[in-house]
C-alpha cells in the first residue's frame, strides 16, 4: 500500500488540525471527564459549520474513508470528545451506503449539521460477542413494526435522536438471516433509558423497548438482512473510526509530567533511564498503531472491506495502550492511583484515568478474543470457533 496521503487528504488533515487548535478548549475536555458523556454538541456543530463533517462521510461527494480516519485520528490524538460523533458519523456512512431518500432527507442531512446524534443498539444483556443471537423482536402488524426487548451498553442513548437498532424479525431461519435493522427515533413512546456508569468514567446505558411502534420507512436495509448492514458498520468501525491511537494523548501528559516532576533522587523523572526507555517504546507503539490504522483506512478507501486489518489495528492499539499505561502507573507509584483533582495525582490524574479506560477499550467494538478469532478464521484459515 501507499502510505502517502493524497493532496486532498493532506489539505483535509490540516483543516482539522487548525480547527482543533482554534476550538478545543480545556473546559471542553474537563467537562467530558466530569460528566462521563464524551460528546459536545457545540463542538460538533462548529466542526459541521466548517464542512468537516460532510467532508468525512465515506462515499459522500468525493470523500473516502481516509478522511473519516483523519478526522477521528486527529480528534483522538488531541483528547477531544469524539465518541458520540464517531457513532454518528458511522451511521451517516451506513445511511449513505444503504439508506433510502427518506433516510437521506430525514436523518443524514440533520446528522451533518452536528446538532444530532445516533447511538448503536446491538448488544443485549445476554448477547454481546454473539450478537447474531439477539432476541429484541420486531413484528410487522399491519403497516407498522412493533418492537419489544432490551439492549445493553447503548452508549450515548441519552444524547441521541436515533438508535441504529438490530432486531430479530425471523426465528425460523439460521440466526444470521433473520435480523432487520431500524433507525428508531429515540423520542418514540415506549423507549426507556437507564444510565450505567463504567470504571472508564464514560457513561453508557441500558435501554428498554416496550411496544415501540415505528413505520416501515424507518427500516434500514431489507427485511431479514440486518446482518449485511452490520457488516458495513463493523468495517467502518474497527480500525477506521478512532480508538487506535489512545496512547498518544497519554504520552503527551506523561512527557509533561516526567519533564517537571522530581524523582526520589531529586533528579527529574525524565532523566530516569527506565522512564526514557518506556517513553521511547510508547512513541514507537503509537507510530505502529497509526500505520496499522492507515492500512485499514486505505483498504476501505480503495473499495475493500478491512475486516481483518481493522481487527489487527484494534487489538494492537487497545492491548498496547493497556500495557504502556501499566508501565507508567508502575513508575508513578502510589500517585499513579490518584484521580483528576487530587493534589499529588501523577500527570494530573491522566495516568489513573488511562489505566481505568484502557481495559474497556479491549471490550467495546468487539473484544480482543473475538477479533483474534476473526484473524484466525479469516486470515489464517483456522477452523471456526463456533
Ligand atoms: C463501555 C462500553 C460501551 C459499549 N458501547 C456499546 C454500544 O454503544 N452499543 C452496543 O451495541 N454495544 C456496546 N458495548 C458492548 C460491547 O460491544 C460488548 O460488551 C462486547 O461485544 C462483549 O460482549 P459482552 O459484554 O456480552 O461479553 P461476552 O460476549 O459475554 O463475552 C465475555 C467474555 O467471553 C469472551 N468470548 C465470548 N465469545 C467468545 C468466543 N467465541 N471465543 C473466545 N472468547 C469469547 C469475550 O471475549 C469476553 O472476554 C459497549 C461495551 C462497553 C464495555
């Protein structure tokens, strides 16, 4: 593959960087950590008004997944609130690929204003990795669909206007063939949202659907073909949509801390040989993560489906993130366990935050084990695990 970016992509990246310099404030960052909601609608709107959202939807105009990758890679490296926006842009990409004219008018156009968000309703209390076994049911009654069931981990449901909802519509066929996807407006009567706090400080939610009635126009893709829509979502999500450079902001905070904090022998932490080695290794890991992600984005941009490459980028980035933050927590000692706001917190609390956040990144978007299965089966040709 060619790692050089096109002129168009280089120009887009510099627009995003300039936007971040001018608009990302420390208040925005601290607010997301205080509330646990990694989404800032004013920031999203400002991005939209510069054309940077419309400029990153794959297949929209002359845009391809490289711009999508660049947008989220820069936001992630800067530590900006991007989780809500990432899901919203993922849904924008799916609608652009398989949506009807109604979906384009009613949803996509609104998403690109930055004022609206979407959430993903795939996982259920009993089915996360084995998502094809979901039981939330959509039944056609006359010309309407009636939805009943429960979803778990519906992150951003409390900020969203629509949920991309995976439902069971046929139990008589093999499980992959009996699901249908909907874009359900969150304001529909019968939807209840309950907050679920996490160790990562991010808020997620449990969502309940009790006789939720939607018209057929909110169906996305064909009846019983929800699995194909999931395929598009997963190809865009893994690798391309951020989550593959989380140790970049960590390294920035650690460097700042090591350069200003004395160690026990009163020399600065940065002069400790082990510290220097770990900082250098982290910089290399970050670079490898970036190249693996760029490969996934490039494959998507040239018409391929980076299913396996996205899994590789995701496992590498999330597991290395967990490893390196463990190194720095060890170097920091007890202060590495103190959170934001505590007087002696190492790196102002960032080491503690990243140590709690890193394990969660190995779970959402598909666990490390599931991604390893994917590589084993689809790349190495090993027997299927289930
Ligand atoms: C903070 C957070 C946010 C999330 N946000 C969303 C969201 O917005 N929308 C959404 O739909 N979901 C979301 N998820 C759900 C996430 O995708 C699931 O948690 C994940 O897919 C794992 O599913 P599970 O939790 O049911 O665990 P399980 O599937 O029950 O897995 C338990 C353990 O068994 C392992 N395992 C399972 N099957 C296999 C296998 N075949 N081979 C080897 N090992 C296996 C897993 O790797 C894991 O270690 C979120 C999760 C978290 C933690």
